[in-house]
């Protein structure tokens, strides 16, 4: 797989480009997205009350960020594996986990926010970071190796 990627310079260029886009999303998150939790979780948040939140704005901001990360991740998965079955399965997984994480995050935020700050922290991490890509690449690589 890695040898094939290195042979095709165009694929390598796009893999690097998409990886840089993921890095740019992370680097400019303060100015690109509404997320009052960015600074909140950098402080000693265990002793602080939850910040004031515009729920609708936060929902669309987190959803858009998850969508951007997912589209870029799907592009990377396609460039690395060139397999339609992997793509269909990845689209299903990203959709399923995206909905599950968003619903869970807002449910916990509304019902149990002050008591479950760590749960909010970790669920939000899965929404805003491309962690699924980090999990999927080795899993799909291992699956392809076993075939």
C-alpha cells in the first residue's frame, strides 16, 4: 500500500494536501468555529462552571467541523486504499458515529452538564478531531493485509 502510494506522485501530493487541510482546521479552530469549550477546557475547568453557550450556534459549528473532518478523512481513505467497499463502510461509520456523538454530546450537555464535564470533554474530542481516521487507517490496512 505504501509502495503504491509512493509510486503515484499525484496521490502522494493529494494525501499531503488533505493532511495539511486537517492540520489547518486544527490550527485555525479559534477563528473558524464557534466553540466556547476551546478555552474552557484549556483552563482548570473542574472548578469552573460551564461557559455560556449558544446551543444552536454550537450545534452547527460542531456539526460543520465534524463534516469537514469527515470529508477530508474520506478523501484520505480513498487515496490510500482505492476500495469502494471501504469507502461505503467508512461513510456509514462516519454518519453513524457523527449522529451518535452529536446527540450524546448535547443530551449530556443539557441534562447533566455540570456533573459530566469529563464526558463532555471526551465526546467533544471525537467530534472535533479526526480520531476516526487515526483508527480506520490501521484497521483497514490490517484487514487488507489479512486478505
